C-alpha cells in the first residue's frame, strides 16, 4: 500500500502568524502518527517562515514513523540541517529563495553533475534520497543517472486537470512511473493531491511508494473539525445547568 506522509508545514504557518506555540507543531507531528499516517514531512525554508530548524530537530527525536525533510539543497544551511538530523529521507526540491511553494521539478539533465555530487553527500550519510521531477521520461532517465534512490513526481499538473479529463491528466504520470520502475527508481508523489484526486492517482500509478500531502489535508482537517469547534465554544458560553 502507498504510504501517506503528512506535511505539517501549514501548522507552523498558523503558529507563526501569531507568535506563541498554538498550534504546537510537535504535537501535530505526533498526532499525524497517532491518527495513522506512515510518516511526517517538513519543508524548512531558509527564512524559516513555516517550519523552523529547531522544529525539525525536535520532531526527529520524537516521531517513530518515517521522517522526510524536503527542501532546497543549494542552501548550505539546509544541507547542514539534514546531515545533523539524519531523517529517513531527504527530498531535493529546486525552490528559489522566497518562493511561495514548489512549482517545478529538477532539470535532471542540466543539473546532472550537481545532483550526482549532492546526492552522494546524503547517501554517504545513510539518508535515502528522492528528487522532485516533472512527469517527463527524459527527466526520469536523468534522475537515474544521478544515483538517487527515488523520484517524487510533481503532481500539480495532474491535480489541475483532474476534473476536466482524469485519464489525460494521469497519462504522463503512468508513463513516467513505468520508466522509473523499469530503471529501478522508487516513486513518491506530491503537490495538490487531495481527497478527490488521490485514490485515482494511487490506483493507477504503478509502484507508487509514498505520497506527501499538506495543504489539502490541513484544509480538510479545519473543515471536518469546524462544526465540532463552533459547538464546543458555544458550550463554554452556555449558562450553567
Ligand atoms: N512535495 C513537495 C516537494 C512540496 O514542496 C510540497 C509542498 O510543500 C508537497 C509535496 C505537498 O504539497 P501540498 O501541500 O499541496 O499537499
């Protein structure tokens, strides 16, 4: 079965919007596990506007499932953190500084030499590597040449076109996954996966090992818990019996 890694960055975004420690990010990681997630993902950015580097250190010591740190490996700060924390997996993402969210995969051909070098740094430290790629055959073949253990397929394109034509939307992902399987690369996926498009993706992409999901899952957690929260607040205001 495909594993679910919950990306808890959004909890940190809400916490940081008010200072203080509500919601508690470590609790969000531990609760994800308690509720059945197979792992926890964090995406520390150099400006620490979501997850802070100290959150990452704390979470690693506390969780029992798989820990995945994703981020921009051209930042030395990110490399040092990953080597210090030693998660089960590092996912390399070609983010620009200050980027709102990841919006493209690696050009594994242009960046081949750089990727070979950085991947060997992490693999020598005993950390499984995954690189974020678009569902393009040449990029998957290029990924193989870097020595990475896995690829993470960037699923925004799939999610965007799912409602218009899900067969067409998933086609490049199936082709990319078949190529990855043929080359012996593990397959992860993520970005904009949600309750509506996830099942079809997981059922049709062969060899899908793991999905990491943040935004939609946290939005659903808010909506699904909204009624409960309003009623609990009303109860606090009710006259004593
Ligand atoms: N994978 C990568 C590389 C990402 O950057 C993100 C977003 O931080 C995700 C997966 C999760 O995407 P979403 O928040 O849309 O579920």
